C-alpha cells in the first residue's frame, strides 16, 4: 500500500465535516473502504464498490454519506465521540492499494463572551483598568486573542494571550475599542468594548468621591467648632 500523510481535521459539535482523499490515482478505483479507530478499537464505517454504498458502524447510523465515488466521507450531526482516526483504504482495478488517514477532533461551539472592565485608578493623565474576558460555560479548550483600534482604524494585535488584560491609557487613547476573541480550533466568538465611557465616567466618579470627602471633612469641622463654642 502507498501511504499518504495523515491530515488533521477539526469539526464542530452538531455540524458536518468532510474527509476527502487527495490521492493521485493511476487507475480507476475498485473499492473504497473507510474505517474508524478510537480508544484502541477499529470499526468499519463504510465501503463503496461499483458506486454502491454499504454502511456498517451503528455509531454513525444515517449520519454518513459519500461523494466522488467514495473519495469523500461526509459525517453529519457530529458528536464528541466521533473524534478519532479515520482511514481511507483505496483499491484500484489494478489491485494496487493506497491508504490515507485523518485525525478528526470535534469541539464544542464557543459561547458568546462578555467583557468585564474594572477601573483601578483615574487621574487627569492616566486611566488604569483591568478588563476580563469570559464565557458563560467552563470550556476546557479555549484560547484568547486581544486586539485594539482607535476610531475607524484597523484592529492591531494586543500583547496578551490570557483572559485578562491590564491597561494604562493616556487621554489620547481613551477612545480605544478593545476586542476579545475567544476560540478553539473549530469555532470562535468575539466581543468589543469602547473604553472612553469608562474613563469619562471614572472621572465623574472620582470627582463625586472627592466632593463627598470634602463635604464630610467640612461637616466634621463644623461639628467640632459647634462643640468648642458651646
């Protein structure tokens, strides 16, 4: 048998995927046989001979079909248990055989993420904050990409790969749009946040806090003076 390099394929839960053999064949095919291996167990999935499809594995039931005379295996309504190794065994009319293998990994869809900003410090020249990006479910395999832009400019990569970024912005950067992309190898979702209202409202918050503190100090002084001159 002539082997072809193993191909990695990524599928999304409840969606479909195509496994396509790209072998260069020197003669017509006599038979295509697809097998599936998972946890050390190999089962026959389908065989295509003389244009007729025979299905074997109960796991796939009515979820599989073939295209291009068996060269492409289509799996619909993917489940997490469909992850594993698939082998296409091709027999030509000359009795020459070829093999091609695929490693399929099925992932859950990424839920819509949310951004949670926390203002840490605000001055006339700086707006310091922490922004946390999260998804509502605890997915085991997700990664984060952060990007930013000013006005209508193109997004640029932000130097962080975790779920949290710390930012120190000067006033000319307060109009920044922050983008968080949460992804796995089969799906991605994103969410954006404009930082200007946070810095502007933060200014109002600190002003309100300062006024409250001033009022409190003046009140204490007034009480002290009242007691002194009684």
